């Protein structure tokens, strides 16, 4: 954990934040543990009264969409986008349309699954990714006045928040964001959770757990890819996102990690002390435009190669050295300002690695760079990702074939359009051998895919893999203790 006792200009820039951050670091770990325990319970198939009601409601929505197989199609596509390759029973255009209709009719849990699919560039066909792009920040907004009432209920009339734009900046599955202004003139973003969301999501997750259990009984591919394990992952990530205090702590911890690593080209919004609750998060507003729009906005002034190098360096150093990383680096969450620096927003999903996990990830990346399949499998075993009884010689041989393809550049440079295919093949080999994806590995592999998309937009001719190799070598020179831990 990065501690607030360290002198921090970022912390000191907002009065009261240091004291508030210490409270969060003391009290919120128990909240995270409870969310994980609840996720496991919700993902365990069982029938309760609220589950029956949710299942009946879901069945009505499915019937209305004329898509009885839609839950399996949707779960399968979302799992594939998360690195668990399980093909839908019908992967054609008809399946896509049925999944779309279910998401549109199903509510927040289903929109959340659509967000997983929207982040599956390279692991799913482009038409699937594009069809669900709206789920990121174009979910149906709250009715006018609802967000303001939630804020008033949380903070009362004496709040430091003196202005709040009634029109939302964006609306997502968990909540929506509005511009605001503090009494001291600071421009802020006000993030408001949807009312009555927790109960509905819990019931829908239980329904998805039943659907995944049924799918695993009927479809060998769903069983081999551990579709029920994906539901547990989905539940874990979703329950953490429901409590905005956890996002505030993510903001603090990641900002301090960036600061201590010297990543002064990355800006993170400060949460406002006294204006953070489970249902509302007020934080500083960040200037900049999505990296997807940066070339059009900044033109020739934009140095794409530099930004790609900085992005890769920032992700790898914060992850491998400090064990903290932003877990959802899609284009809408990565802003570029007119000075060529980054601002990261939306820290609802954050990866946290302990020392042993960091060592395992370093060992995996080293083996990946060296084309060493046996080393990759040994590193994954540190995460508990290789089950007892797995046929390790067969798994190693199959994975080595993929490593050799990569080393020989059979498909050309590892640019954006190649990385997703490469990772997809590797993950299919591992899944066939019983491989299980822990939450942090899912998020890290997704970040690699996001980095490939970043590269495609800003420096499309760059060989992403070579950049990773170079920066890993520099990090090991700068932090030899990381390499020593990985080889211990």
C-alpha cells in the first residue's frame, strides 16, 4: 500500500485530503473484503425469493426480445472479451442482435456485461465491440432531478458544492456524472449512483449465476472456460464499483503511486473531502480530450510515439513496482491535454497486486518476452491459475507453438491488430488446459489490449511488443529488487 505519510504535493493540494485518506486506508480494506465475500456468495447458484422474481422478470424481457438463448450468448461474449475464450452457441449476426436486445431491455447488470464486450477489441469480432460501445457512457440517463435529489440527501443544504449542471456529462450502468462548482470556485465532477441499484444488481447477478450453471451443464465449452468463474469475477468488479468510497481510495492510492514513481505526466483528480459517500463522489474536473480524438484536435503538434512510450512506461511501472493500476483504460478514461500529458478518470475498477503477485507477473512478462512457455506456466501457477492435475507437458508444448510464432514474427510486427489475436490464441491454449483467470490478471491483460488500441490511434506503425521489451529492461535496471523477487 502507498501511505499518505509520505510528503505529497498532490495530497497537499486539497485541504483535509491527507486526514481523510488516512481514514479511508484504515477503514475501507474491510469493505473491499466484504465485497469479495458477497461476490462469491452471489455467484454461487441458488434459488431465493428475490432470485425467482428477478428470473421471472428476466424471462419476460427475454421473451419480449424473442431470444431464449440471449443470456448464454451475452455471458459467453462477455467472458470471451475478458480473456475466457468461450464461443457463443451461435456467433453470427443473429446472436449479436439477440444479445443487443437483451442488454437494451435488461437494465444495469446487462449494460455492465455490454461494457465488457465493448472492451473486447482483439478478442471479439469488431462488429460485436462496436455494437456495445454505447454501454460505456451512453446508458439511459436518470430522470431529470433525480441526481440532484440524491446529492441533496447525501450532503444537505450547507454543502461546499454550490452548483451542479442538471444535464449529465455521461451516463453509465452504475451512475452518471455532472459538472459542478465548489464554493471556492473549483470546477468538479459529481458522480451519482443510480437509486435502488444495489438490490437490483444483486438479484440479477444471482440470476446470471443460475444461467451460467445451466450453460455449463449443457455446453462443454462453457464448462471448460469456467463461465461460472466469470460470473464471480463480474460480481466482484460490480460490487466494488457500487461503493464510491472505494473509488475515492483508488484515486488517492494510484495518484500517490504515480507521484512516487515520478510519473509527472499523469494527472489524477483529487476527491473532495466531505463530499464522498457510498452513493456520491465529488472530484476535481480534468481538462483534456479522449485519446481517440486527440489527433483530430491537436493535429501535427501531437507526438504519438512519445505518448505511446509514456503510456506503456506508466502502466508497467505502476503495476510491477507499486502493485496498483487503473483497471479500465478505454479511450473515454484516458485524456490528453494540450501539453501532451495524460489525465486518467473513472477509477471505479482498479488492480491491486501483492508482492508475490507482482513477482509472478514480472516472471510471466519475462518469460513472454523470452518465448519461454514453461516459464509462463510456472509464473501463472504463482497466481493459482493452473489447476492441480493439469497436463503440463501438453499445455507447455501448445503454448510454446504460440511463443515461437510471436518470436519469429510470423504475423508481422505486434501492432494493434496482431496483439489481440496473439493474446487470444495464448488464452485459448491456457483455457483448454484448465487455466483460470484471477481478477488482477484479467485487468492486466485487458490493459495490454487497451494499450494496443492506444498505439493504433496515436502511432499505428509502432511495434508494441518491442516497446514493452525495452521498457521492461529499463525498469529492471531502475528497480532490480523487482527482478530479484521474480526469480527467487
